[in-house]
C-alpha cells in the first residue's frame, strides 16, 4: 500500500476484499446453545475458541461463533450458513453418532472439522481419547 494511503489512515474494506476474492477469511464455529454443556456454564467451548482463534490468527483468518437455539434444526442452520457463504470453513460442535451435517459438508466440498466423531470416514475430526484416559 502506498505511504500516502497509510499516512491518511486508510485500511482496506474487508467486505470489498471478500467480494473480490470470493473468500471471507473466516472460520465459523457452529455451536448449538441448547446443550446441557453450554447451559451449565462449562468453559470447554471457550477454551476451544481461544485455541482455534490463536491458530487462525497466524494464518490471517478470524473465528466467528455461530450459536443457534432450538428454533431451527442443526442441519438446516448449517445449510443456511453454507448457502450464505458466511465462512470459508466450519467447525461443527455437538457432533452426533449419525450426523447428516458431515455428509452434507462432504457433498458440498466445504472445508470443515468436527468436534467429535460420527459414522463414516474421510473427514477431519478432533475428539478426546476417553479409552486412553480410562487406561
């Protein structure tokens, strides 16, 4: 950027950059708020958010948290997020044993990672090692 722009305090408009590049430079954490874990005030997701944000910043990306309640189902909420192109990639919380959101994202070729595993293979996930803890 030319020095004259910097001296005038100019900063590029992120919306304009996103429009031109077709990228948002964000990753969305799609998180239901009706789970017992979040209602009880557990700080697990805050710690996850902190770690993800620190890592993303090193790559020039931001984390946005997209909480949703019981007014809309998890799958429909995610479809709306993907259709609106809110983020370049998604982190799925509250992954279910059979989770249609994973199949949807794979079919749409949208980058994502799930917090927890579901049936099927060929997708990135992060889970706690409960068997290792028990051992």
